[in-house]
């Protein structure tokens, strides 16, 4: 599993939901990469969008990076870009 988000309107409910998710991870032997984990943040970037407590907006930095990438010239380049060398 790459990403999951836990949120709620209150800290207590959010903490309960996070506890349930982490217990499920332990039960199914899924491993988290703690270097990539973020807890208790007010805003974060997901799929090119800045998500925050009042909504979301396009994160233009990510979009500009994507737009600056060269077009793939072959199927192999597409696979390489996707990490399927």
C-alpha cells in the first residue's frame, strides 16, 4: 500500500481511526516506511494537490514539473518512467 489518509473534524476521532488502521496493518503484516509517514499535519500534497483543512487547490509546483518532462519516445521510456524497467 502506498498511501492512506486519516482525517476527522476532531483529534479524538482521528486518533481512534488511525489506531484502527495501524492495528489492521499489524494484523496483515503490512510494513510502513516511517521516513515517509506524516502525522498531525495541517496541509499536505496528494496527487498534485495541496490539501488542507478547508479544502484543496492545485499545487502548481508539481504541475509545472510534470509539464516540463519530455514526452516519452517509446514504450520502454513509459515503462521506465513508471518504474517498470
